[in-house]
C-alpha cells in the first residue's frame, strides 16, 4: 500500500499542473498530466478508506471555493475553504495512516491560496466579459442596423486611457476584434 503522504503530494502537484493549464492555456501536456496525476492519486487515496468527516470537509471546501466564482469580492469564502481543506486533509485518513499536520497544513494552505486566487481571477474575468458584451450590445442596438451603415464598415471596440471600452467604427474590421491598447 502506498504512503498517503506521497499520494497527497502527487495529487497536489497534479492539481497545480491543472491550474497552470488554466492560467496559460494552449499546451496540452500540463493539464493532461496534471489531471492524470490528480485522478490516479485520488483514486489510490480512496482505496485507503477515507473517513466521512474528512471527505465532508473536503466537499465543503469545494463548495466554498466555488462560491468565490459567484461572490468574487467575499474573502471569507476563500478563508473558509482553505480552513476546511486543511481540516479535511487532517481528518481524511484514520489511525496510523493519518496525514501528518506538518504536511497537511502547509500543503492545504498553498492549495487553498492558489484556488482562491484563481477563482477570484476567473470571477473577475467573467464579470468583465459580461460588462464588455453588454457595452457592445448596447452600442450596436443604439447605432442602428447593419443596413444603415456604409458598406465595408463594422463596429470595433477600442480601449481608452481610462480602461473602459468605447465603440468606434472602422473600415473592413470584424466586430469586436480591433482593440488598441
């Protein structure tokens, strides 16, 4: 039977590789290798009969980290998720197979911090995308239909010095693709 400490380290490394793929998509191997490492080590941890309180705390941590996506400005979800993650790792396996606090606390804190930051970044990106699309839709509906515009012109979005997007028309550019920094 494999050491649960090693399995936890491998699962964490796999999760970090998946996070790396989320941050810089395009290369397939970090996400694929990370997913395989995470799933394989998680499967082997499940074979060691985890306790119900440990699994429940890990599930609560996942729910709290998911709540960051909905309420991105609420820091307490990240702190609560990290706390539940650490406690879940500590209570995951019973008896002499229990995960050492010397490993569970720093590893749980690092995973919790990374998950919280990435969830906040994802929520901010989603919020900005909704604002950007809403701005484009409002402008396009207020400026008339495509038949009213001269041939060869379309709407494009330009970034102003204030960081907000302002719609303009340019010749022969597809809609929403011409953004100057």
